[in-house]
C-alpha cells in the first residue's frame, strides 16, 4: 500500500476513538516464529545452498590462499547483527595455490563441524563434483519463500499455508480458528516475528510497507504482550482482538481499540469470533450473541464471569443450550461494533471527499463549490445509512425530525456560507466548519420485561 499525505482531514467529536482504514475486513495473524536465511554459493556442480536453522545472522566466506592448504570449516562470532556468525571455509589448494576442494568435499567437511550444523543446513545444487572458488564474506539473505518469520503473506485457504507452515505452527492454528465458521474471511494476512523482537518496533516497521490490514490477533496470552498490542492499535488506527485466560489482563485497561476474549477452555476463540465479525459490513451486526463453531463454553466460576463483565471483557458462555459470546465491549466500555462503524463512516467520507477533489477541475470557495462538498458528505452518509448502522427517525416525533436532513435517517450535514469563509482560510485553501452529526442505531443487548400472570 502506497504512502500518502492526507489532504482531507476529519475531526470527529464522539465518545468513540477515531480510526481510519480503507479495508475493514482484513485480519493480520501475528505470531512468533523463526526467520530463515539462505545463500547459494557457486552454481551447477560447484554450488552449495547454505540455509539457517535458527534466526541467527550468518555470513559465509571462502578463502583460497597458500600452497597445499588443507580444507577446513570453522565458525566465529555470536550470530547477532553486530557480530554475525562467520562461517569460514578454508579451501584446499595444490602446490600451485589453486583451489582443489569440490562442493561435495566442502559440504562433507562442514557437516562434521557441530557448531556449524547446529545453525546451518547445506544442500548441493547438483552433484557437488565441481571445484569451488573464493568468496568474500557474504551475508545470508532472508528466504522470502520459505521463512516462517519476517515475510508478509496473504492467504485464502488453510491448505496454501502448508507450503510454509506446519499444522503445529501458531500461524496455522490461528488461521484454522479464523476460518472455522460458515462466515469467514475470503483472505487474511500473516506476519511473524522472532520471539526476541519487540512487538511495537516490529509492527511499526511492518505498517511502513504493509498497512492494508485493520484487525490484529497475536499468538500470546501474556498480558504484557496483549497490552502492548492494544496500545499499538490505539496509536496506529487498528483494532486488536486479544485472547487470554488471565482475568487480570483486564485490570486498569481503558482502550477503545482493543477487545479481549477471556477463555480458559478453547484455543484461539478470539480468532474464531473475529473470523465471523470481520466479514460483516460495519454497522450491520453486533459481536454479542454470536455463536462459534467448535467453541465450548468457558469454565470460569460465576464470580469470575461477573468480574469479566464488570471489567469490560467477554467470553463464550452457554445458555438455553446455545454457546455464544456474552458481550461485545472494548476495554474502554464502548461497543466494538460501534467503534468499527465509526471508523468505517469516517473512512468512506474521507475517500469520497478526496475523490471529489481529485476528479473535479477545482472546487471553488463559492456557493456551488461548497454545495458540492455538502452533497458529497450527505450522499456518503445516506448510502451507508441504507446498509445499516445509522438510526432511523421516529417520524411521529417533531424533535426527532429536526435531527434528520432527509426525514428518514438521523443525520445532519451543514457547511458555512461562502461569505462566512475567512480570507485566511481561503488563502490557505482550507474550508473549515463542515459539520456532520450522525446518530448510531446501536443494538439491543439486554431486554427488560414485565410479565404479569393472573388467574
């Protein structure tokens, strides 16, 4: 996704936290795994492919010097970016100082050095009968085809993941849960880091090149990791859906960009519910009451369940023979579906206004130009209202009708008169005081009823 500077800036006044993302169905599966590096030295019969088993930083050097030098392979360094492992292949020579070691002989010698085979696998490109040549110290590069960590990928099926991952890898397990229901995303993103890599730094670097995802799930139940992901989401206009069995993970959290699924029974039930909810157009569904395929009810005590509810968490519970998510709140106490809808509405308005500015020869500071802006905002909101998420007007109420521009949905759009635009704003090309008020339709989460039975 290309980088850009926003020329359409929307300030939303609401009890929800603003966020913008163009695609609201994209889920990023984030995990810990191992980076694989590779280097092919030589080609044909003299070629060897050097591949790491761990995520350590490795360089390989072939030296050819002296007369009648014996073949040897050694390792130095510590495997870090500052001090990489250096694998030194001292190539055998004859009495004229010419190299005589074949690729097969180099591989055989290296396979006998334990601190080399601990970190590397050597594979012959061909038969190995060709003589190798000198090579200056060369780092192994990230294997973008086979590395489990450090590569950003898009998948549409579980079977496609098996080209890189095994069924025991956390990425595969989370994806399996993400796709467990009839409603499931058509595609999803996967990116893993090495365990020692910092969460925030890794994700911050990732969004510089790959920022086409909105939801984040992470393979960790540690509350410090969950909190870090949630904090990153709040700072980068994302939504983090955390999963843990630790009730204390909810303690003192107040973040509208994170939602925690508490679960002491199932693995990755957070991915299960997210797989469903990411497929809905924002504003058309609530997370609460959604069932999860192959999800069992949690085993928390009644007191634990109350604590989870009181601290803005949720879990899968059983009632009337059905297992469903019993709430849909962020740790700030707001409803996740309302948060996502607000993000969606803001993004659509920004995109449509930007389209107007790009496709019109110019939008002038006059009644016609300002009307173009107002009608664009109104059309966008009305289009979204037709899908869901914006409240309908009670047409029997005069007060309600005052809250509607069209007499059907509760929203209003106002713009300044051309004569009200200041000279300073005109000089800077800024039209301020474009205002829209939108009332969300919300969702019924509880029903209070009086039942009177008489004889």
